[in-house]
C-alpha cells in the first residue's frame, strides 16, 4: 500500500521572523506573500497535488482574497495562529484568543472551520506549554503539527511519526515534520533552510525509509522559499540563515519530489493514520 505523505505551507510574509522586538511593518509595496502563494498553487496544480496551508490570521485579514483562492483550488486551510508570536510568549488566554480569532476568520473566508494547527517556530512544548493542547481540543482542533523532533526548537528525542496526545478535553493527533536521524542528532531536512541546503538524495532516502515503515513524511515550506530574490530583514548572519536559508528556490526540488512520492493534505494523513 502506498503511504500518503503531506505537503504543508506556512502562509506568512517574508518579515515574519519569531523573537524580534516589535513587529516589522514594511510598506505594502514590499508585501510578497500573494505572488509567492500563487506560484506555489501553480506548482501544486502542475503536480496534481493537494496540500495543507497553515495561514496566519493577520495575513488572511490583510489579503482577504488569499484564503478563498487556496480553498477554491481544493487545498486544506489550517491555522498558524494570528500574530506569529511564539506560543511560549503567550498566556493561555492569549493563545485561546489567537486561535479562536484565526479560526473565525478562516471559517468566514474558506467556508469551513480549520481542524489543524501549527505553532510559529514549533513553539508548542509538552513541558512549557502543556495547557495549549487541551485548549486546541476545546476549540475544535483535531490535530496539531507543532512538535518538531529537533534540538533548540523542539524535542530531539520526540517521536518522528504520528502519535496521539491525550488531553482532559479529548485526544489530539500530533503529526511531526520530517527529520533525518544521524549519530549526531536529527537534521531539519523536511523544510526551511534544511530542505534547500542538504542533498536531495538524503531527503528522498529519509522519505522512503519512513514510508517503508508505514509512516508519512511531512514537508513544509514558507512562501518566501520560492521567492529567493525577495527582501530580508537585517539580521545577524546565523540568525538570517536560519530564518531565510540559502538564496535558492525550493521550487525545483519540490517538483522533483511530487513526481516521486504521493502527497496529500495533513487532514487526509490524519484520517488514514487515525483509522488504521
């Protein structure tokens, strides 16, 4: 049986970088998300692939035609929160307000309330934000895609495949992103800078190993990763590389992978896994 993998897009602007003091507010002429999402939609149409778009509420509000266009193409609309603030910087009340506000807006724009959530910069944590998981269930979310098995931004010893998180409000399905295990730790090959930096053969081999074990691979990208000539915030070199990666597009690599593997939405992956 073919194992369905998932392709996911975190819909945010090029200046949405976590942990900065103050929120950058570039002029409208510097907004790039609309054109980049249009490019991604074209790539998905060419490959006959459906994907999950984790949309920031503030971006959906600023670009009200964006979510309807994504939904009209048959893709899943999920929540990326409202402000792109780390969940660890929010109180439980602020977190609930963010996901409820985002869910309300996405439901109005897409005609369906989101059931999936991904935190900015993988900032949900079993130890630091245990209160967030029952809030997600209480607000109607079925799955989360925020627990990355990586050091510094996640739990490097965390599960690499789908698993259940039991909360007082009910069960939440957790779907981590793809990483490649090595003797020195997991590598971030499933998206971001790592997806464009590490050799393609490492990524394809990791996907095949997971699929042979009956587990899905979850890839992720940001619109700015198909817009390599776009502007960047003036950050220290290492911080800039982690936020933006190399000046190359993820588009060619994505086109290659969608020809080799089956990709679908995260909601469908959850359906398959949760009933297996």
